[in-house]
């Protein structure tokens, strides 16, 4: 079974305002409401590609109810822990002003709720796959990912981690199956600037030396690099297409990679599936569908 964890899921209110101005009343010209969060994005893309998963995490209030309702309407399985206080966050994303958004805080997650999540994760066994993606809310311990991986260490669970800096470095001793930094995040870890695919390779190798089994590095318009567990190195330029929405592209790449690997066990195919899926999401208004992925994959192949 595949599981995804989203510690702080959201309702993403995505809207457009023509000629947005501060200090006056602005009116929207387009509106969209979607469930959000990196793990949730992964579950949606996996579903689009034909793989069922169970979305785990924490929800609260009427916004939490709406997140679950929308996910179940998409056909996703959910097993969220319901909080007795607070509300799941609403994130405001202004499409007409690039990069402009306001993200909510989300509920305070206490020890009892954390224990409930750990109890759910403690059921995972050999052959299961777990995605840990995104930042840790301020109310949670900053070593949460490494705690989870320590508990599951030695069970044969494939764990994918998409996180930054210390959060990522702390999990490497537990040998995650896949990590997916981008080139800026990887360079930040080692205090260097990585602009080309060739420059990425030695630093991705250092992450393998520290414990990661497979290292997939996304590079936006420069494409991607994979250093695989079998010693192979895969590099590709980005597919051609019009950038429409970069939100969720990295999550889509991780989901696409694992979908490709689970259906074939071949790293070259998994790499191309990851790159195609991430790009297909970037070229669409929402997350990639299977047909969109296949169209981009044909370009790569």
C-alpha cells in the first residue's frame, strides 16, 4: 500500500484579479478552490496515474471537512486525524501576480494527535511505500521525519522524502528510498550554486554517501538529474511546453518517479516518468492527468 503524509493540509483558494491594486476593493475574475498540501498533491497525481494511496495527516474544523469531501469526491482514500480545536488552513494564491500568496497557519497539533499518527504509521510493513513531503508546522517537533523513519527502520518500507536542509539531512542515516531536492535546495545544503546538470551530479553523490539510496534533483527549466541506487546516472533537459502553474510540479515529479518505478522496476523509465509528470503539471492548470503525462513522455522518449 502507498501512504502520503500531509501535516498541514489546506484549501487553496486560487484566484485572478485584473489590475490588482493595494488599498482598494479588488474583484476576482477567475476562482478555483482545491485541496492542497504536498502529500495530498502526491496522492492526487498517483490516483491520476492509476495508483491508489491513503492520505494521512491532520484536519480540523469546517475547512478540514471540505478537504476530506473534495479528496473523496476525487476517489482518494483518506485516514486523517481529526483535531478537536482549530481549523485547517486556507491558502490564498493570486495567479495574476506571480508568486503572490498568503498561507494560513493551521491548527496546533498536540502530543495525543502526534501519537495517533505514529500509531497509524506503525502498521506499515515490508513492501509499503510512504511519502513524507513538506515542512513541519511550528507546533510539531522539528525531527518528526527522522522519528518516523527511525520507527520504521529495517521493516522494508520504501520512504520518499521531499524536504529541505536539516529536515532532509536528519533522515539520511535511515536510508530513504528516494529524496527529491531541487538544485537550489541541494546547493544550499553545501553552500554552492548549482546551475547545470553536470554541476549537480557530485553533490547528489554526496547525498548518496550520507545514506540516500536514490537522489532525484529537479531543476525547473534545466530539467532533472537522477543518481540511482544501481550506480546509473540519468540526466535530461526539460521537456518543451508553456509554463502555466508551477505549484505541485515537484510533488508531481516524485509521484511520477515512483509510479514509473513501481510499474517497471527500471530507473531510466522511472526518471523519465518523473520528469514527464512534473512537467505535465507545470503545463496545466491543476495537477497532471495520465493523458497529459503520456503526451510529455512521448516527447522525452
